[in-house]
């Protein structure tokens, strides 16, 4: 089956995946400081995993509504029986429950600064995997652009630990697993969509179905201390309307972000889609600054020279990496 590439659609998808994922991250930060997460004992202990689980579960519901309206839900079961669909499911496990769980653990044991800095290498890993597995063409310009991006992300994300009790070695290990998981998801799902049997919408339906079930049945109960505790944590979130309403909106934005990302992977390749997706670091800072004007209780609004320099480096690196065109033979 011939697959028709649409570069314009792919670049739009890649760019919007970064914009919306930056907004998603900012809004999740607001959710995590709302009443249930700072008061409920279960959420104090396992709030990150419970929040991630609900984010993917609600995003799956949004996607089911969207795909149901298009009459495509009947395609899910046949897709899961294909090799391509199973690759998308594998990508979901790598980038969803595995990567997000180790990301939460890395922050818990190593601190946010160390975690964001180490996990920022995922575009480099993803590009290397795309070249090796998907045989995508790239060059020195792409690698140099990615390195500039990563330095920019580290500049934005790094803050001194101020004497926090952190386990650097374990934090790095968890953060590296996160980076591998995120990088692998793009490449594995890209491989699953390569033949055209599974398109981005159907691939995302497989992804969210897999991720939501694993979170609900395995990850959340393990970290919350059992099914009962996990569902008590879920109930605490839904007991406070502002929290679950904002989480539902955020999950919808996250679902759209992944749809854009999968569209980018399908049309311009995993390497370039990863380069564009990583701009979420810049957009997260931008949205935090904008929203601080309206909701100062949730955002500091601080915009240092280091943040400005880091943001400019990210944009410069992405431009270099994505403008690379392989020479025609």
C-alpha cells in the first residue's frame, strides 16, 4: 500500500504538537497544586502517577468520542490484530506508562532539574533510532541543531538544588529510561504507521487504549498501594470540580497534541517530528509567562535572561534540524 507524504501537514502537526504539549504541561502543573493533590494522603504519596493515569484515561475518552463521531471505532479491534497495530501498542507502553512512571520517579529521587536536563536527550536518541530502524536520512546539520536544542532545554530547566536530598545516580538512571521510552515511542509508532495500514488517528486510538488500560489496571494500583487506594485517589480528584474540569480540558489538549505528533511522524518522519515536538520546553515557558498575567497565584511570571537565551537556542536548533534536506542521488 503506497503511503502519500504531506510535508506541509507534517510540519504543521510537528509544530502544533510542541505548542499544545507545552500548554498541557503548564496546565498539569496547575492541576497538581490544587486542593486534592496537596491535601489528600494518597495523592500526596502518588499524585504524579494518579494525575498521569487520569490524564491518559480522560484523553482516551475524548479520543473515543472523536473517533466515534467519525464512525471509526469499529477499526480498533482489526488494527490491534495487525503487526502495525501491535507496534503502536508497544510504542504506547514505552512512551506512556513506562516513560511517565520513570519520569515521576526521577523527579522524586533526583529532583526536577536533574530529571528535565537528562531526559532532554530524547530527541537525539529518537533521531538515532529513526536513522537506524526507519532508515531516515539525516546529516550533521540535524545533529548540530539537536545539540543546540538540548543545551537550550538544560539552560531553561536547570535550577540549583539548594541542598535538596537527592540521589543523583538513581535519578539519572530513571531519567535515562524516560528518555529512551519517549524516543522509542516516536520511532516504534512511526514504524507501525509506515506501511499505511494504521493511520495517525487509528494509531493514536491504539496508543491511548493501551496506555489507559495499563495505567488503570497496573501502574496506578502499584504506586497507590492497591486498587482500593488508587480509586480513592481518583475519587478525591473528582470530588473537587475545578480540579477535574481543568484536568479534563488539559487531557483534551494532550490528546490533540499527540494527534498532531503522530501526524508529524507519519508525514515528515520521526526525526523531524521529534525536533519540532521538543519545542514544548519553549512554549511551556511562554505560556507560563502569559498566564501569570491572569493567574499570578499559580505562576511566578519570572523571565530571566537564562530562560530567554535557552528559548532562543531551542528555536535556532529546531530551525537548523528541520530545514535539513538530504541530497538527491
